[in-house]
C-alpha cells in the first residue's frame, strides 16, 4: 500500500468514524482528560455572579471598572493506548470483527485529539512491540494505518485480513504489565484496548484497573457472552505457535470483569459512541 492508497483508506475510515460517532465526542474527551494547569487568558469586566477570587484589584484600582482574570486550561495531555492483539479479535458480529472496532476506536482518538490539541501514543503488542510516536489528527491516523498494513493486518482497501496463520502476540503478561505500570507512574492517561483473552494474572490486572489514570476496555462480541452452551474457539498459543482450543463459556462471571473501572464495548453496539461515553 503506497502513501496515496493509505491516504485514501484514511479518508474512508475518517468518514466512517465521523458518521458513526457524534458531535459532542470532542467536548467529552476534553472534559475527561484534564490538562496540567491553567494559564491566563484575558481580563473581563466583573459582572455579578463572577468568582470574586479572580478580581484583579491592582487593575481595577486604576480604572473605573472592576476586572477579573480569566483562564484557560493548559493542554499537554498524552494518551497512551495499548493495542493488544490476539487471534480471538478476528471474529465478531455481522461482518464487524473486534479488531476492526478497535482500529476505529483508535482512529477516533486520533481525530478527537486533533480537536483538543492532545497527543495519542499507540503501543501495539504483536509478535513484537511497535511504539508509535505521539501524534494527533489525520497525521496520527495515517501513521497508524500504515503500520497495520505493514504488520499484515489490513489489506489495500483498509479491511481487516481475517486469515492469520502466524502468532499475533508473543508478549509475556509480565512484560505487558510492566509497560503499563511505567506509563501510569509517569501520570499518563493509559487506555487498554483488547479482549483480555490472554489474561492469566487476574490479581495484578485488577490492581492496575483500579488506578485513576487507567482506562481498561474489553472489546467483545456476542460469542464471548454465550453462556448457555459451551463455545470452543481454535486459536494459536502466543508463545509456542501451536494450535489450542479456548473455551469462552462463562467469561462474564469472572471477577476480573466485575471491576468498577473495567468497561466493555460490544461490536454489535454503536461502539464508537459507547467508547466516548464510557470515558466519562
């Protein structure tokens, strides 16, 4: 896929995202991820109801009016997204895979960051770690799509390639947890995107989810919620590459998925709108 083709795919995805999100998404993102402080904006004439703490007494003493200082939020927020690949992301609902939904959610974050002047850093966990530099807007989305194409996840039309014969994720759970903790310690806003199909150390994950600046999203399909009958999915072991069978029955009853700060997004829902709403 050359640059012109990537631009065409990005344009298609951008149109789809804006059509399936809503107008207040940027405002909700801006109100949720706070900047590091306030900076002076301008003076305004005091009117009853204004906060008297912001009256500029020195300026007011030199004029016939009372003036207050107004401020605006200083925006230097960096949102770090951990994009957790697995073979179970390749199925979904009515033609929409979990992986496609995740790609669109990241695309939405890039586009909203372009409106709020924030930055998005995406770290892809696959057969190796791909740490994309902080970007925003269409530039970030273009870089992200080009990486996914090089990774063999998207075809020339930007569609997810569902047939994957290789190991998609070879990272140890300890390595993933260490990377998340490092960004949490630096007070970054951290978002996890995946289906948590590779989670084993539930106690540690539970502690991470409780962090104020951690936002954990499990993307699921109706198959994941099937509890009346056993549902077996053939996948590849992320370490050995050998075939294995995973039983998805009863996953919603797992204590890890009952955490207050743990959010779930279904591919059969309006997942872009729900993602933004769940951030609040």
